[in-house]
């Protein structure tokens, strides 16, 4: 079930496999603190918004 992606090392050998079990599509304005925390990349929702606004524009 789901999609499996492989990441290769510098010699082209499989190094990591990830399995995507579900994808949730939401609009930018529906993002919330819980989803931001799950990403582990931003401090909070305001930080996430600034980062993605900059990236998308």
C-alpha cells in the first residue's frame, strides 16, 4: 500500500526507502500549528507562513 521512494547514496546505491501512506491537501490559509509542528522545520505557524510566502513568491 502506498508509494515507496528510494534515496541513493553518492555511488548510486539505495540508502533509504520511504513509504507515503496518505497525502493531505489543504489550502495555505488552513495550515495550523499541529501540522507545522509535525514538519519539524519551523518554530511556529507565523514562521512557517513567512517561509512559505517567501518561497512561493
